[in-house]
């Protein structure tokens, strides 16, 4: 398992990176967004405001917003940002974060019939504990722990859902191990605005399809460890 930092290069406005085993998956860090392009459409499942749900996506963006960000029409705000950045709306998924994009952590992992890249940004300004959040909001706010999981494997749709559950468990386990607490002193399970994108490259008819992705499977174990490490690195910087 390899860990990489994305950061601005000296005298440049972006930093580029590609995994050694996945050269068509490119990362570009700009001052106000992180761009990941896959070179071909991937099957995605996500909680994203823009491009969320079960989709076919080839462009992934983690957009920077100020800590004071609030929008009564966040979809329109994202649409305007995409136009400003020069990206098409179709085939794009967008997460928002007030976290420092220079804290972006990338983990590579190769395992049992899968290749994985986990990308995380993280901040803890609005921690919460599930079932105990004091203030509730109906509008979308900027995500604080954002996860992108890029996977080369054959997965069923059910296994994709299982994998998101496993990744969420890994996030909760890390925060518990670090002793991260809410303003009320309880162990945090996340922040109130976390988001996740799972992107899969691989057909269902391959020789070794993954039907399960819980913590007792080789795939789930690998994803859990990579997510744990990626968020920990992002928080440590």
C-alpha cells in the first residue's frame, strides 16, 4: 500500500499524478478544485449533490468552498462553477469541501482481483455522532471528509453498496481510534457533511466477480485499510 500527497508544485498552479498501475487515471490539483479524470466512463455510486446516485462518470471534482459557504441553490452554484472551470455538466460528479485541498491524500493498493486508489480530503470543524446531531439541516452543505474510491474490479451493484458501508465503517473506526469528539464530548462518527464516491472500472461478466465487500472479504478488508490510512494521513498533515 503506497501513500502519496497531492500538493501544489513550486511556481505552478496545479500538480499532476497518475497511479503506476492505472496511467489513464489522472489527478490534477488546482487552487480551488481537485480534478480526477478516468479516460473512460466508470460505473459510480455516490452521495454527491451533482452527479450522485448510480451513474456513468468520467470526470470527478472535489471543489473548494469557504468555511462560510451557504447556498439556497447549491446545484445552480455548482453549475456556474463548472462553466467557470470549463467542464461539461454531463459525465461529471462534484463534491464540495471546506477542507484544505493541499491535505489531499492518495492511497494505492493492489489485492485479490482488484486494484484500488483511495483519495481523501478531511477536516473536523463540524464533527457529529450519528443519532446525536443537535442541529439538523434540510439544505446541502459542503462535505468535510470527502472520499473518492477508484476501483478496477468486477463488482455487482449490491457489492458496491456493501463497499460503501465498509468504507464508512473504516472512517468511523479511525475517528474512534483517534479519540475525535463532538462539541458535546461524544465520540464522533464523522462530520455532519461527509460525502463519498465509488467509481468502478470492470464488467460484471469477468472471471472473478465480487459479490460481497464486507470487512471479512479480501476486497472489503483492503478498502477498509486504505480508507482508514487515507483519512488518517489527510488529518495528520
